């Protein structure tokens, strides 16, 4: 997800997307621990996307 797409979303959409990504990240970590993870690079991608969402939420909070 690009930053332009993130900036077009409203706060509730960002929160929902963040929650979904955290659940997916949890499941991938569980698969990693069990040795069933097929794409380890997906962990890195998810962590970065979570960071992007949190950054945008924080910027919006500071601008209010």
C-alpha cells in the first residue's frame, strides 16, 4: 500500500486496516515459529506497512 493510498483513507479505515495487519502479522509469526512460513519476506513488508499506518495516524493526531 502506497502512502498516497494511506493518506486518502479516513481515521476509522486506518484503524481497521491496522487491526487487520496486526492479526496477519501475528499469524505469520506463529507460522514462523512452527516452521510453516512460506514467504519470510512478508513479515518485513507487514511490519513496514504497520509503521506507515501508525505514522499517518500520529501525524493526524498532532495536526489536530
